[in-house]
C-alpha cells in the first residue's frame, strides 16, 4: 500500500516537472495541501478537534473551487496561514504557490482529497513522506541531498546510542528529521521498551528539539514529524527555523544526534561600497567555545558539547578535517578528549552521501563533570572505509553492513569490548588507542588508519570500473572543495575584479 501511494503521489511530480516545478517545490506544495487535508479530518468525528482555521479557508473551500478562482483562493490562503502562530504558522511561513497551472493544482487537490490520511497509520504516512524526501535528496539538481543522512547509517547510530524513554533528544542541524524519527522508532519498538501513558506523552510532546537554518527544510522536517505522530496542531512545534550556532540558549539535553551540513566555512555575502559582492567568513564569538574559528564543523562540535547535560551522550557526523586540522582543530580535539569521554570513531566509506566528495566519520562522546584528569582513557576506532566501496544507485549502504560495527561497539556494555585487530589479524577493523598514544600524535590527530589499501597493491582485484570512476570523481570534488576554501581566503573581491577585466593577471 505504501509503495502504491508513493508511486501515485510521485508520478504527479513528473507531470509538474514539465512546468519547471522541481522536486523540492512539489514537496512544499504537497506539504501545504496534506496539512490542510489532515487538519480537516481531525476536525470531524471521531476526533472533533477545534482548530484555529477560519471556515473560508478550510479544506472544503479548496476542493469546491477550480480554475483561476482556485488559484486565487489558494494564494490568499497561504498568505493568511503564514501569519498564524504555532504549528500552522511554522508550516506556512513565507509559503508561496509554485503551481501556476490551475488545472494541475486542481488535480493535485483531488488526488489528496481521495485519501483518508489520518486513518492511515503514522508508519504508513511517515513512510510515504520519507520516501518522497529520499527521492528529492537523490535529485542532484535539487541540492536537497545535503540535508538527508543515509537512513541505514542513522539507524546504526541509534542502535549504538539506545535512547531511553523520558530523555530529551536534540539535533542542532536537523534537516528533514531523520535522527528524530529513528530515535522515535527505537523507543516505540516493543522489543526495546513497553511504554506507559506518561512516557508516550513525553515522547510525543517533550522528547525532541531541533533547529534548522534553511526555512524550506525546516518546513519539511515539521511535516515529517507531524506525519510520524510527533507533536500536534495545538502545541509548540519541536523544530525552530534558526541558526543554532549563534548563541547558547541555555537548554541542555540527554542526547545530541546530528549530521551538521557539509562545507568547511561559515560565511556571509554582502555588497561593498563599489556595489560588488564580497564574501566574509562568519565567526561565532561565544564565551563557551574553546576556539574562535570560521570552520562551522568545529563550531558545531563545540556547540554540541555545550548542549549536553553532564552525562549526556552525543553522536556526530563530521568530515575528516575535524579529525586532523591544526590550529583551532587541534584545540577542539584536545579539549574534547579532556572534558568528555570520546570513546568511539566510525570511519565512513565514500559513496554513501548524496553530496559527492564527502569523507566523513561519526564521533561518539559522553559529557563528563569537570576534572583535573582527562576524561577520555581510550578511543576505539572502526575502519569502515578502507577497501569498502558503495554507490548510491547500484550498491547503496544497507543497515546489515553495519551490524559488525554495532556488535563491536557493544551498546549494552561498551566498557566490555574486544579488538578484532591484532598482529595475528592485521586486517581487523576494530582497534583501540590510549589517550597517551593520541596526545603524542602530531596535532593530536584522530585521523587514524592502519589497514592496507588493496587497490594500491592488488592490481588483479580492483573494484568495478564504475566504483573506481565514482571514487575518482569524489576525490576530485573533495579537492575542489578544498581549493574553493583557498580561493575564498585569497579574497573574492580580487577575483571579481579580475573577471571584470579591471585587473590583469598572468598566471604563467
């Protein structure tokens, strides 16, 4: 049933693409209309909920109209709802109609009207929306992939963290809500917990807190949570549209689970006195940070440390530069090792993220009380990268391929672990390093690997050509990202003048 509905809803998107409406725009329009239809269903028996929606803008007012009258009414409705408070205002904030053909808008309304969405289980509704989000992420033109973490990886992280009922969970860069939904599924799984009424209420209204800097993504996240039975129409939304790095809001959480957006620098663009656009690194001057830097990945790591309660646990996806970069990077790593128990690092393979060229890791750490001694005693590293190859389409990452890591992590008692690496088994992927060994490394680098890359030595057993080609492209794109950072350092204004012919450079 889920796949049939996904196919039905998604096929309409292909019709709209002929009008230049992309996947992201379609998802937004679908969000507005789905929300209105479900609100209408909640206002009727057996729910009979009183909703703050004027009669002239309720679902029936849309279904009855067609042609230019429908388009005009829909535009007015979006504008009115965008000024409301609560969940309604968050969903419709700055909303616009992107479907300019009234006939196609009418067909979309009728398609949504045919289903009773509230009666569908939250798992069915949620799966439909999650499928659509993943299709949107897979569309490279939409650029939405950077907000979508592979669900197999999220599930593995949740299996390791094992979040408990009546504990708070935060994500300072929540994207479309993947970590929240996986945590929700884990906590509601009867094989893990038997929840009572109070625990269910806490899960629905008080467990999750998220921040997302991109308005359209925050909107999709809210709808995704709403469809999965997290929050409701009458209470404060669990997600804020905001830059979570700007300040410490004073809130502290039991868990922080997140994949901050890729890209090394935080920056802003402004127009100078000559009318030229210039870029400037955005630096967050916060008293609670160990280092002041424009590297947003390092800023997120510091911010997450601040967000945790004493005893709180974090799992964070970070790019390689967080593990080896000098300067502020070294300062952050040393402080993290001193003040938290940075107990585990999962080195991730390439080819699993929709943004190409990404080399990333998951760092797991527990916040600890202040102490004269370093809180990290040893760091366990699982190398899931060397000699492992994935592609998004032909060979995507599956949860089952992470089960060995989960077993090594030993979630039920992570203090009882056994290395798989040894002199007798040099191919073992699970190895520990003591605090003293790491501190002795250049720049306190945590970018540690020991397995031999077989592609460099075993020329008779190279990966398939398409995998090799993908990895070459990813390495080139990773290099381009680094070069872009260098160019930004040199100053965009110089490049602008050069391209305009105001200055002439000879590079050779």
